[in-house]
């Protein structure tokens, strides 16, 4: 039974800590929240961090440098009966628990445990979604970049819970617990990449949509894959190539009408030079609260110079995305920028996570000070 | 098409699956138990999601493994198809804000959820039970696989597995979304007595096929238990039941019906046998009904005063009698009829008989005035007797009330039905009494019915050894004779009395009416078997239908003609059945 295995691994980890002459103080089930709170908008947080130091983007697509047109109509929606573009949909989810503190000499260090999962759903030509691939891991996250405890844990093998460590010291003043939670999100991203790369039976022409960004080197090797973000940073400043014209992103978004996109952009000085992106309006503003709603950010790997083929591809993908706006998940949060197959994938992956009550019982229940 | 070769050899009939929808039963998982926070499995029911592509309907039987290998068998009551749309607005917005042509690329997550009531559990071994096993009502666990129940499980759930072959009465066919149709067997001891008795059928006129069901059931009873059973049937609608011993028209019993009879192990369906028809003298000519009356056992019936002097209360049962004067006179006639003689010369001369002559005929009674004062009471005797005679004249005006039934008086014999019942009713007999000509004279119809009921009870009381073990009385439009309400007529009282105690005496009522709520509750509450055909929702909301749950009522509202929901005391759950047409000739309209 999986829960027996989890409990055994948890005990083994605690035994390793004890043998390292440290003391484990488990979290209080009554004093602590059941699950670590996740940021409300992780997509935007990541995007803000991406554009934090350098927010200049340039048009990759060729745009009239004297009279730049920043809203490009893409035509009618492309249904799957006409062109079945998007076949696979990937999303990940995690649930992080505060496990307790490790007291060593005069210091104490938090320890978290996180359940991470990734699901891929496949859609057939009739519009029915089927499970494609599913991955699930439980990790224990420790802040130790080196040391005896890390050495003790690394020297053992664990079946159900995998110990994970910070690779570098967090910035001074940064809360260690939130740094460990960020590590869990990073591990989720790693699992997403691994799942996408190893998707079985995927054929040419079957595009994969990944919820969120694809700013990770392994993602960038994937063919026929886009990242689709429902939320994004407002920081970018878009500069028209070879021109003095530049606009802030909200101004450009404001000008987008339904079924229009921005020109394809690239970060002028970016870590991923082949990563291109654009913004696409799914819903007209008169149905929404403000003009920043109803827009998605699309990321894709495009190598080399801009071409007619690339333009046709972007148009095709944009038309297919417009067709994905129905059905909606109204009145869920961000329904206007969420596409239903990703929502289904999200529901699928969330339902693979164990009950928080069971996880807490395994981690914290029946354990006193070790 | 009717085909004699096929009829002779039932095995050559096409299999039911070629005629009716069928799926393999019992072997494949059709879904899994879904127990949620808000809708958990319980000791009385559970829900399960249904695998895509599996057809399931209300009243299907399913089976789930439970505690210690026992199996819980349930009846599907309601089927839902939820989606993840939070509200109708979600679906409206999903149509691009009301564009009927809009279509999304992805189908919404949806499934089919079947809500099920537990009918039975096969049990776990226990020394504290007669059958060696005790039923378990432990809730079935989430994710347990669900199967269509196989034949044995359905029979067990309905209690048919312990039915002795000699007690099995086929009562209809259970159609299932999976598996072959299954015959429903009732325990005859709960239909004909003594454990329970009486059958009542209700449903919308013209659609519910109430009379057809009762006649079908009666035909099977006469086939299976005709050596112990007789039947008395009242024809109330046109000439519907005046040809029940004739073969049906070619093609009337079609392949569908023959297959149902085959499922019911009924072999070759044929009309009733040993049928005697009794027509009201002067109200219907036998020659107008049958082309060749000599080929029929058809007779006339009539009533002389000497036949029914003790049943004037039945005759007057529709008359309001607040001072009980009519009741008093009727009682006197019943008790002292033999001593009633004309003492008054003037009265005697009016009917041209000598003084001292005994009162014998209706005519005599109409002119008789020598009632004792204590019978008439302290009121105005002329007025009281006048009232009595006025009603007597009116009520005996139909032609069936005669002064002499003999062939000398009527040119052919007319029989007194009470005598027929008492003296010549034997096992295997079917007596059809035509009362349709009096459909606008409810009092006369009530008298005829009441007379037979009363004489039958007397016969069972006084002459039990000569009577059949069981006699079935079939009365349609029961609401005319036993309406709901507190004012019961003498006839109503007789029928209620029969409903209460008839099973012990061997008399069973088969009754039908359009609206169950329109008959007295003591009739249907004493029926061990109740059936409901298609019925409107307004009627179903009345308290007479409280024996059906909400989901069953929803199904009742959409039944087809020839479908019924049957509730029997011996069965743990209502059962949805179909039945074939009764195999006799119908009147051509």
C-alpha cells in the first residue's frame, strides 16, 4: 500500500536526521496551516521575475517601422474538425506541507514536504479527452547546501519520498521556508519537463500545450510545443525593431480587439534567444472587467529569421487557440484566459494528489520529538 | 405474422434479443461506486458512475461486491448526467454568450451517475439465520466495481429464488438494459390468498391498458391454477369482454407478444375456456352480439323479488335515507318476507290477488301497505310508504327486474345470478356478467355487482366444500362503486369488506380505475398487489400514490402503453414490467 511505503520513507528520513545528531521537531497540526500557501498568481510572479532586470522586448515579426501596427487580426477560429492542431495538454500541480524543524546545535532549519504531480491529457478528433501520461512524486525539501545531514540523507535510498536540497544559499534576508517552497515549484517544473520530453506515442503534427511558460532549456528542445500563460507580467516594454517606436504592454493590450494578436516578440537580451512570444485576445473587452483580461501569452521556440512560414504558423496556432476558448469555465477565476482542455488537465492532476489529511497524518501524526 | 409452425415449437421463435434490446449481463464492469462527502454510500443506497457507452435505465438491477464476499443488489432509481459547468450561465457563456451555432473544440467533462436503492444483499455466513446467511447492509465502498445483476441475483433481490414452483404466478416480464428479459413471478399466496390478496390497477384511460393487464393475469391464473380457481368478470365497456373465449384476430397476437408469453413459460397463448356469458334480460339481445349464439354458452339474467328480497338495501344504497326509514323497510322485508301477506282487501284487489296471498313479486311489493308500525316509525306512514314505493318503482324499472323468470313468462329462461354463483360455480369456470347496458344507471350496476359479491360470500360461508378454492372477481371502473369519501353505500361496504377479509374466504378482487385516489382507501390499502400504468403528475401528487417514491413517480409519468410499475408485498422493490396482450378476440370498433 502506497501509504505504508510513504510512512516508512518518512520514518527513514527522520532516522537519518537523528543519526546525524540533530533533533526533528514536527510541525504542530493545530498551529500550522494544513498546506503551505501558494502564491495567488505564480505565472505572473515568474514572468515578473523574468522581466525584472530587463523588460525590453523587440518585435521579431516584421512590422512597419514608421507606422507600426501592433494589433494583427488573425481571422476566424480554427476548429478541430478543420485542423486538429492541439492534441496534448500538460499541467502540473503541487501541495506543500510544513513538515517541521531540524534543530542542530544553536540553529534550526525548516523542512518541507511536497507532493508534485503532472498530467498530460490527450484529445481525440471528437473532442473527448483521455489520460495521456501521469507522474507523481513526493519530495522532502531541506535547506542544506552541504553538511552532515545532507550527506546522511544522500547516502541512503528512499522508495516513496525523495530528499531534495537547495543548491545555493538563499539571498540574505529571504525567508528560508519560502525558499524551500520555491524549490518545490522548481522541482515541479523539472517534472513537467521530464514528462513532456518523454511523452509516449506522440506523433508529428500533434502539438503540445503546456500551461505556463516554457522557459527551461529542456522545454526548448521540444518540437511542436507552446507555453500558454493565463497571466503575465505587465512590465515588458515593446520596441519596434529598427524604429524609435516603443510601447508599454498594457497600452498594446488595450488596443487588441477580439481575435487579434500582437506582433511576435523576443526579449532583446534574453537567456533564451530562440524563445518567441505574443499576446492574443480571446474575449472582447465589453464582456470583461478590464482590458487586461481575456488575453493569453503564447510562447514558442522559433529559430532563425522571420519568414512567411513562421507567420502562417503563428496565424494557425492563434486561430486554433481562439477556437479553444469554448467551452468556458465561467465563473471560475480567470475564466476569460483559461482554455478548457488545460482546465480539464488541471482538474485531472489535482485529483491525483492525496488528501491533505492523509499526508499530514503520515508526516506529522504519531510523531513526537525525535 | 401469425405462424403456426413457429407456435408449435417455441424454440424456433426468434430470440428475444432480435426483438428487444439486449446487452451481455453480469460479466463486465459497467461503472464504479462514487461515494462523496455530500452523497455518501449508505445502508439503503449508493451511486455509481457509468462507463461510457453503457446503456442504463431506471429499474435496472446492478450488483456490487460487499462485506466478506457478499453481493449487494440494487435497483437504479434515477440517472443524472452532471458536468463541470457550475451553472446554466456557464453553459450560456460557453456558447459565446448565446450563439446557437458556436461550438467548442473540447467536450465538457461529464459522466452518467446512477442513483440506486439497495434491494438485497446475498449475505454472510451466520448460524443465526434460517438460511445460514445474514444479509449485510454495510455501505458499498467507493470505487467498488459495479456489474449488471445476473438472473440469479435479480431473482434473489425480488425474492423469487425461494418461490416454490407450485406457487409461482407469472405476472409480467422485466425488461433490462442488459441481459435477456426476465419473467416476474409473484407468490400466488399473495395474489389469491391466503397470505395476501387482491390486485388493483390504475392509470390513464386509453393508455394504461388496465383491463388488458387484469385479463392477462387472470388468463395466466386460469391456466396455472384453473383447477382451483373460478372467475367472475363484469363487462362494463361496450362489448370488450364478450368474446374472451374466441381466438384473437390474425396478427393481433404478434411476435412481440408471443415472445413475452414464451418468457413467461406460457407456451401457446389461447383464449379463455369454460366461459359462460350472462346478459341482462331486455337490455341486450344475445343475437345482436354473436353471429351464432348457439355456439356460445350465453344466457340471460334477471331478478325476481323472491330472488333478492333480502337485498333491498343494495337496491336502495344510492338513496339518501337520513331517518333510516328505507333501511328499516328493507330490513323488514329481508327478515319477514315469508310472513308478508296481503291483509288489506283494497291492496290485494289492486294486484288482483285474494286477501291472504303472500307477497311474491315486485308488483305485489309495490302495492303492499301492511308494514308494522314499528317498521315505518312514528312519522307519516303514507308519506314514508309513498317514498319507498316511488323509489322501488324507479329502481326496478330496468327490464332485468321481472315478476317471473321462467321461460313461460319470458319465452326463454333467465337465470338468477346469485343462484348461478351459489349452485354451479366450479373451479375452472369463467362467468362474464354484462352490465354495460346500465352504464347510465349506476344504482342498477351497483345492485348487480353487490348481489353477486354478497351471494359469493354466502356461498363460501355456507358451502365452502363445493366452491372453488379461489374465486376472482374482476371489476373495472371501481370508482363508480366504491368512491373515496366517508359516505359508503351498501355496495361500497360489501366491497371493502371483501377487500379486508376476502382473502381468508377465498375471494380475490381484481379491480381497476383511472384514478387510484378516487376509490376508497380501504380497498387499495388491502390490496397486496398494486399496479400503476401511465399517470399524470397531478394525479401522482395525491396521497394515494405515497407508496411510490419520487423517482418511481417520474418513471410512471412516462410509461408506454403495455408497461406498468408493480408493487407487491412480497417484493422488496417496485418492479417495472411489460406484458403481452391477452389472447382473445377484441370487439371490432
